[in-house]
C-alpha cells in the first residue's frame, strides 16, 4: 500500500523543483546570506552539475524556446551575407575566423557556412575556420553532430582549451571552447544570437536611502521556496554599476555582458573584424525584464531553479558604453529593419519561385512573418554591431593633389544597418 506522502510525491513530481539545485541554493544562502540575482542566474543556468544549460537540450518545439535560426533558413543565410560583406569591406583578409557565442544547435553556423560554399568564388582562397564558444556539453554534442557528423572528437583531458575538434563535410575546421578568451587571435567575425540575454544580471531598486541591490533569499515561512529581498545597505555592485545620472527606478545591469563586449572590442581593435549581436533588448529605457521560460510559457524565475531558461533584455546603451571609443558601434535596429535591409523580401521571393510544394511554401511564409512581423520577433529583437573604427572612416585624399570634379570615395555602407537597393 502506497503511503500518502509517497502518493503526493508521485502525483506532483512534475511540479516539484529539482531537489539538488534547490538544496544547493538554500544551503548556500543559509550559510552565507542572500545571494545576488547574478549569482542565482549563474548557478541556475550554468552550475556544472545541475545547471539548466548543462543538463538540457532546451531548443526547438520540444524544448523551452525556439530561436530564429530554427524558424527559417533565410535568417542564417542573411547573416552569412553580412559576414562576407564585412570581410570584403576589410579588404578580404587571407584568414577568416567565424566565431559564434552560444551557438544553440549549430543551425546558424551551418546556414552561414552554406552561404560561404555557395559563394565560393567570392570567398576565393581565404582560409575559413569555425570557432564555437559553448559551455553546455549537451549542446556541444548536438552541434558537432549537426555540423560535422562523425568527423569530430573530444579532447583527451578536460583542461584543454579546445575541448572538441571536428571538420565539416566541406572541409572547414571546427573548434569548441568554453571561454571567448581561448579563441585564437586573428581577423574574426563574431556572431552572438540570443547569447547576451542569458548572461547573469544584477538588479537594483531606487529607495529613499539610495540604490539597493535586489537579492535572492530563502522564504522564512516556507523554507523550500525562494523570495526576492532588498539588501539593507549598499553592495559593491550597487555602488559601482548604477550610473550617477540614472533616472529609472529599477535597473538591470549585466556586468558579465560588459566584460564580453570589452573583449570583443579589444580583439576587433587589435586583429580587425566585426561583431554582430542580435537579441531581445532596449536602448537604456526598460526596467524589469527578468523572466523565465519553460515549455514555451512564462515561468516564475524563482520556481524550480535549474529547470527553466532565465533571461533578461539586453541594455544596448550599456554595451555601447562598455565597448568604449576604440570601436564604432552601429544600432540597435529592430530585427524587422535589419532583415529587410539585408534583402529578406527578395530572398523569400527567390525561394518561393523555386518551391512547388504547398506545405513548404506555407512554412516559408509563416517563418517570414514570425521573423519580421511587428507583433512577433520583428520588433522584439534588435541588432547591434561593433566595427573597427577604420570601417566607417572617410578615406583620406593624397596631400597636394587637387581632384576637381571628383568626389572622395565614401565608406561602404554597413549591411543591415543601412537600407540597400537590390536590383
């Protein structure tokens, strides 16, 4: 005979938090006091034992969310065109490193490499390599399968900077890293699609006593539950991360995202290249955007830690400030604007003309609407770019020459951020 407690555990096991993660967090809080939202996110998402990204395949219809590369091949193709456009604007360096941060299932990288293959005459003899920054063992195996099939192997030791190597069917070498700083130096185009929104944030609340950081604590009335509290006094984060002229009453700051952008900017200054960031975001206007997703539905961020995706909108004004003056920043522009500037309408018509299957045509049109629709991803997602300052510099005229009637050449427009004509 099943006792009542066992019956309840059986009946409601789907709703119970993962015991190990919750126990880990409550033990830590009871031992050292409330933790920051940033620490909570870091533990819930990337804890090496029970973290959400470490244990789960969260993408696609059966996961917790779907990303743009999984919706339509056109998205990745246009980002491939953007990558080649910036490579050409830099003078076609002999080596091209494509670096993706948080590559999901590898769909985006696969679409970009397919464009490279189709435009082989443009790429010419350039040496192309793919570098993936991924912390999830589950996703790295999935990426390897999708991009290289069986042509990949794991490193012998866990302490290796490159923990997996492979090669695509076209012969493009692929390497996997846990950290951006481990990717070799050299001219690189960096892609970060839905990467920054998952980085840990600090959250702050304006009070009569000044800014106070929002913390995560154990609920004293229900010890198996967590709750938000305000720090009673200033914390190191609240005294350093909130801008003196901040006017909002509630602020989220992603310090880790600032560090990543600084790394990208430094590499672009030293080695050349560009970075394209695509994410949910705003330009320093929103306040409380911290939320969770589970099974394609909103989920309480403090419920069942480790079982749901946690995310916050990217503050592009903060990324611009952290990038510094060494690079040129473009955007943010909405995904709808970016994709239309890249020629998504023309590409859609080409695919529709070559597609006779009714269901495939319907899928193409549905994907287009989802990517560009004002009530869909078209207005929710934004694109933001980091470029080498020389990319936007006016060409200098040779001294002492008078070129009557001739205009100096202007910098090439930045695809996606400028409306281009397709004829």
